[in-house]
C-alpha cells in the first residue's frame, strides 16, 4: 500500500489530480449512459452534459502526449538520441500485462455467455441480436490483441478503442521524433507539431462532408489523435517558456481560469450530433488544455487543488480502474439499486453517486492493481535500472 500513497519526487503532483479527474469523468459517463445508466431524465441539457462526460478519455490522451513526448524531448536534449530499447521496454511492461490479463478474462467471460445464448430454446429477437454481436466481438478479438480494436465496432473489450489509439501513438511517435521532429530546429519542430494538431480536425471535416459513418469520427486514430498532440504542444510550451510556469501571475491566471470555465461550459452544452463531432473534440481540447496549463503553474489555485495528496492513490490505480470499471461500476450500481435507487434521480444525487462509485471502483481495483500491474512495474524498474548500470559501465574508460 505504501506505493499508492508515497510521494514520487520525479512526478508533477498536479497531474495526479488530472488523472483522478479523467477517471471520474469516465465513470460519470458510463453511469449516465449505457447498461449501467442511472440518469433517467427528459432534460436535454442534462442528457447532453452526461454524454460529454466521455471526454475524460481526451484528458487521458493529453496526459499521455505530455508525458511521453515530454520524456522524449528531455532525453534528446540530454543525449541527442532516444534509447528505443528502454522506451519500448518501459511502455510494454507498463501497459500490456494488465491489459492482456483483462482481455483474457473478458474473452473467457464472453465465450461462456455466447455458449449460454446457444442453449436458449426459444431466444427473443433481442437475445438473437446480442448473440450475433457477441459472436462478432469474439471473432474480432484478434484486433484487441493487436491494439487496433478502435477500427472495429464489435470488439471484445468495449473500452479498448482508446487504449488502441494510445498504443499506436507509442509505436509511432519515437520514430517520428528520430526521423523528423528531432532533426529540425526547435521552432520548426513546434510548427510541425502544431500542423499535426490540425490534421484530425481536417479529416473529421472531410469525413462529415463525404457522409462517412460517425463511428469513424468517434474512435479512429486519424480523427482523434489531436488530443494526444495537444499534450505534446503543452510539453513544448513548458520547455520553451519554463519561466512562465515558475512565476505565478494572478492576473494571467484569472484570465486563463475564466477562459477555461467558459470554454468548458460551452463545450459541455454542445450536443454530440454528427455535424458537431467535427469541432466538439477541439472545443474540449482547448478547455482542458487551459486547465492543464493552469495546473502546471506553480502556486496557482489549480496547481494547489490538483496537487492534493488525496488524488495520488487514485492516479496510481487509474489505469487498472479504466480496465475494470465497466464490471465494477455495474456491481456498484446493482448494490445501490437494492438499497434506494428507484426511478429518476437529480443531478446532485447523480454526482454524489459518481463519487461513491469512483471510490467503490478504486477500492476494489487496489488488489487487482497489485496482482496484474504492480509486479510488472517493479520488473520494469529493475530492468531499466540494470540497463542503465550496464550502459554506464560500458562508457567508463579502461
């Protein structure tokens, strides 16, 4: 348990708050929509807000872009190179073991349910449809294994589409840096990253006007990687103007805070119609990037708030929570339904239940984290330390 609560001097504390906020938004989204939905209301505004809670995934994307690309920037600055072997070792042991364990359990569970459907003597139309969908998901499980499930509507692990986008980013960005971004001057590199940010917006616009299915816009890498790139842009900003993040300017912070609150409020009120999907992602990215920047300014209100130690353990377990929140959230709602959940609930009660469910998922994910994730993190740290030691020994002259 010490690992979850102990402070890591190498981390930026405010990012723990952003991670906790991300998983909280994801849980709120699945509480307000889908099989675990408890938000039954005819209010269009509340329904629109609930639909937009899914943007917690965009915050996860931004964090990945900032941390991974920022790490590559720092390594290149120090060594004028990227150690690809170490990079992929760290990413593999950080992401894959916990993911594949979760995927295996999903496969076994889906297979058993599929066989139960086959044994039904007189299945209803709903059951027949569910059986066919589950069959397609099992057939497409190879896409989950290869981290390309975001290109398949029926996938084995429903939440795996975002992990596929991130894994594709991990595979591509080091080579992109080595072959292009780190070969040019700093200002040129920043312009190239900025151009990358606008490419998904251009593709979303193109897809919309040619009438391509909205599923492509929602989950395809080419239409969603701008959330990762904006994290890369923030990483560039931090290293380009580090003094800005060291000196708190109350007037500037106030302006940025107002801009964040206004842009976020507007974004949450945008309905997710096919046409709006062109720019709604960009709208949220602008809002979250303002919060991200504010959180990195030392001494600012947002920096202090998001750096609270209460967020640290949730942030450490956030990946495990994302992998398992679907099943555990259903269990949480089931328990509540046996106690007092009847009929419609108000938005305040919904948010309170969201806090309860997040804590419920967090607590149950602690043992899962220590079984499926922590051993591989320890192995990663051991191997990286050993590789660095070996590298240093070879650099010492005889």
